[in-house]
C-alpha cells in the first residue's frame, strides 16, 4: 500500500546536517510516509550516512544523480515517489513533530483535494528565533500577488501528487523555481493556507540567499524566464508588484556588488532600480550612487546598506 506522504530531501555535500533533518521526519506523530533523499552528486560522506539509515528504516530511500542543482533533484525525487501527497524538506531544516499530522488532518477535512497546501514556519538565524510574520491569505486577495511576494519555502508545502503530471520545478530558474511552480499550480488548482507553524527554517552563511553570492541576480533571471515561458501566469501578477519587486531585486544586485567591491556595477544597478520604480528608497539609492562616484570607502557603504 502506498504511503500518504512522500517527503523529498535534495542534498549536496550536507552529510553533517542531514541526520538532524532526517531525525525530524523519524519523530513525526504521523508515521504514514516515505522519505526520499536525492543526493545531487555529493563528494562527502552523504551516501554512507543515508545507506546506514536505510538499513534501519525501509521507509527511507536513497537516490543518486550527477550534480544538476536542486530543481532537478526535487523532480527526481518526485519521479521516485509513491505517496498520495508530496512534501519537501531541505537538509539544513527540520519538521516539528506535528508537521505531517497537521497536513493530513487538513487534507482529510478538505476531502483529499488536488491542491497545494502550505503551513507557516519559525526562522532561526545564528541560533536565535527571529520570528516570521504570517501573511494571511484572505479570500479577496489575489493568490498570484500573494505567492509572488510571500516567499513560501518548499519545506512549508504539500502537494497532491497528480499535479506533478502537469507541472515540475523549472530547471532554468534558480532560487525562485519554487515560487514559479506555486504560481503555475495556482493557475489550475486550489491553494490552502495552514496558519500553524510546523517547520524550523535555519538561515546561515551557506544559504543560497547569502547576499555575497548575488542571489537577486538569479532571482531576476528566474522571473524573466517565467515571463518568457508562461506569459499567461506572469500577467496575472499586478504590474505595481512586479515593478516594486524588480526594483528591489536590482537594488539587491547593487548591494551584492558593493559587498564584493564592484563599484561601477553597483552604480549601474542602482540607476536601473530607480528607473524601474522611483517610489522606494530613492534618496537612499541616490546617496549611494553619489558616494560610489566620489570614491567613498566601500566599508563605509556597507554601513549604509545594512
């Protein structure tokens, strides 16, 4: 008999972190699950760790692929899954013990729909609970605007498996591949919010959203890919929100260039940010441009960008 849940963990060289994430699955109040760990070409001891765990619990499965990034890894996990509903967990995060039971109760209360469900989470940074304001999805809200701006991490999401016959994580988009998938699913299926906090999400220097690694540039490319590949969904997002976000992303690119001491590139992206949307932080951005042009020390600029 197939399990109710398939949980997919994509991982790459996270052997030290994986056991804690997997333990959070083993400690679930709901036991009707399988766990698929997709090793995206790790060169550390990930394989040995997972194979030992597989020996102790047959619900845990190990799948290996050559390094192709996390979208391909999640898709690979989906292909190898048998559960009625698909959940995701990253190797550095954890489920609270009632995570799966909370989803199962809500799903059964809704009569097992073909839908996407998402819960809330607790964010830890440097070991400190920094909270996470819950953006409540109201009936009058545009679901597309909500998903576009809320930033729903995959660890919060549970999706009926047949939906993946139509939609997958896009391989041409990084960092926003999840948001793009949620938007595409919302164009065809219901979305349900669970207000309860069921996930522990950890922010740290190795996160892919570390500003030094210029994540905003990859996010911007991802949304451009959405426009090119699914204009119908892209056009469902309000123009004001897109202008605001794209301005913020260009500002974020400028910040990354300041952090990495790329003065001319920082000036360019600050100007682009202002041209896209002059309503937000205009004086601040102009001040940064002035200081960059007048060759102010980069360490002083870091104080301005926070």
